C-alpha cells in the first residue's frame, strides 16, 4: 500500500491596483509548497515589471514602487517557470477570486495557448473556509493570525511571499495543525509516494538523550491548548489523548 501524495501550493500576489479589466497588472507572485501538510522548503517568488504606473493606494499597501520594478522581468518572461511550479497542485489562496482573476487575465493576454489557471490547478479559498469555521467574525489574514496565535509582527507591509508563508501557517492551524514540526526536503516529497508504508527500525550506537520540558515550555503549551480550545469551540485532540 502506498501513501497518496497531496501537493498544495499556498499562493499570494501583489498588484498595481484592484481591477485587471482596467489594465492593472500583477507585480509580485509568492508561493510556498506543502506536501501532505508539511512545508517542504520549496518556494516560488518573482517580482514583475507591469509596464504601467502603480496606484498610490496600492503602494501604501505593499510598498512596491515602479522604480524598484524597472529592471524586473515581465509575466510573459516567467510564465513557464511559474506554471511548472504550480502545475497539478491545489492552490491555497485567501480571497481566491482576486488572485485567480488577475492570473487568468495575465494568461489570456498571452494568447489562447496558455489557457487559464483551472487548466493547471484546483483552488481552495481559505477566506470561504474561514467564514464557514468562524461565521460573523473578521476573517482577514491579520484577524486569523491573532485568532490562532500566529506571530505576524514582522508584517509591516503586504508582500506576496511573506503573506503566503503566513497563510500556510493559518491554513494548517485552521484545518487541524501541521503534521510535521520540521521541513521535509524536496527529495522526501519525491520518495514519499513511491515507498511502501511500514515500520522502520532505527539502530543507534549512542542512546538518545531525553530532555524534559521546562516550566516555561509547559506554560506555553498550556496557553496554546487554550487557544486551540477556543478556536475549536470545545476540546482539542490533545485533551482527548490525555
């Protein structure tokens, strides 16, 4: 029996404005990869030259200027690398219609040969998911970070790669937590679906050192469980184990 490999790409974009129909363009794409709910360390990040002025309001949000983008490639220059990274994955996006709308517009501008994003990926909208889990509450990324005790203090401005990394943490917390505390390598991902599942017996010549949790770590653990209980509206799985 082999384990099914589920590959997801958490994606965010920054743009020159709000409406692609008004000629606004993507100026930054950021993606991080999850495989079977583990961050692999693989990512895609690209700034883009939009060939138009960025709205002042957009600059206030993300801080990206036309001067900074002057020497960056255009979407047409990077589209193949981008599509290769996301191809076959489930995209995890907060307010997906916005980002997918811009990406589809960019693809259509290149001609019929590139199709649209649904030709390459499926999409999971975490804003829709958050509204189902927390109806009637604020569900923007900052509110979700606060709700799930995720540190986003380094997020002074929006940025596509940073926001995709934060969204990955939010998504994993919303849907039950990360299944691994460490990053898996890309090679682990390649091998994961090929190996038969079974017990692996490890041998060590030196005994493993057991280090107990400190009082502060136990206190932090208790505080995190309380946060999870409030978010879940009841017991956590850890409570049931205990």
